[in-house]
C-alpha cells in the first residue's frame, strides 16, 4: 500500500512537471512580439521600471527620434521579459537592426507593391484593433514614463507599429495572388525572402 502511494505521488509529480515545462515553452515570448504583455507586474512596478528605461535612453543623447523610440522598446522589452539590462552598445545595435528592418519592410511594400497608406486608414485600424485603457497598467505606466497620454502613446508614438499592420493587411491579397496561397505563414516567409534579396 505504501509503495503504491509513493509511486502515485511520483507519477503525479512527473506529470505536473512535464505540464509546467510544456506551458513554459508555449508561453515563451519572441523578442518584441508582444511588447511588455507577458510581464506580470502591477502599475507601480511598471512605472518604476519604465521611467528608468526612458530616463536611461534619454541620457544616451540619441539624435534620431525614431531610433530613440526603438532603443526604448528594445531596452524595455529586455528588462521586462528577460529581467536583464542591455549595455548601451547592445541596445543601439538591436534597435538599429529593428528600425532599419521595419523601414526596409515598409519601403518594399510601397515601392514594389505600390501600397499607400492614409492617416485615416491607420487611425481606423487603431480604433478597431487596439485596446486602450487606464486599467491596463503597462500602457498607463509607459505613457506616463514618456510624458504622453495613453491616446498619444497609441495613436502617435506607436503608430509605426500599427502602420506595419495596415501595410500587411493590404499586402496579403497581392501576395496571395502572386504566390497562389492563402497560408499567412508562407506569405510572410515569401515577403521576408523578397526583402532579403
């Protein structure tokens, strides 16, 4: 009887450990994929961390405001998701790569596929797809750290991210026709390979 109990406890422990490991692997975020979403902090904790991030980046004296924005994103994401600080060199390198990539990505959509965005299209996309609320602690803390309202954070500061989404929605039918598939993963890979040429 005692042996059966010990075996049962071991089996349950192994199963629970395996489930927890699988859950950890499934929930591991990709860098910047869901900026700041999976960090489980309260408003005050976000506020302290994000104010520190913004102040540190401001102290770097980056001349290009778009690059500065990406440095804030990269450092903030690393600090919140991986609980580590990047060196100035690491942050600048990663931010520069991401900024240049998104610029090339959008330029390719404009020049190769003749896609044009209007402010109205981007604003409508934001209104229909982005949740803004004082009740979302990371949004509120991030906006405050930047000296913005939540609306300014979403509509102005993060606009470049939402523009990319609108470009993508306009690209999809063109890529579906070109590559004769509606598989979004395949289309994304094909578009990435076009950019790399």
